[in-house]
C-alpha cells in the first residue's frame, strides 16, 4: 500500500503555519511605506520640510506595531 508523499505535505504545512507571520511583515513594511509617502506628499504640497514626513514615519510604525500585537494576541489565543 502506497502512502501519501510527505515532502510536499510537510512543506505546505510549514507555509500554512508561517503565513500569519509573513503577512505581519508585509503589513508592517507597507504601513511604514504608505504613511511615509503620504507624509512626504503633504510636505511637498504644503511646503513644510520634514514635519509630515516624520509624522508619517511614526504613524506607520505605530500602525505596524498595532497590527503585530493584534496578530500575536490572536495566535496566542488560538494556541499556534
């Protein structure tokens, strides 16, 4: 009797388990880039040099860390 090949199943399981963590990285980086770009754009439009750029960087960091904590708490509750 032939069993299922375990190599691909193990790889698929590993990716499935790592997916929430990979998503956190993408959201974290995207939040920083988007808020920074928005702050830069506001600085260009309003002729203020680093004010909104810095606000954008910090807003992106806060948003990224908030999402990180939200996902970590959710994963702790689910037991993964």
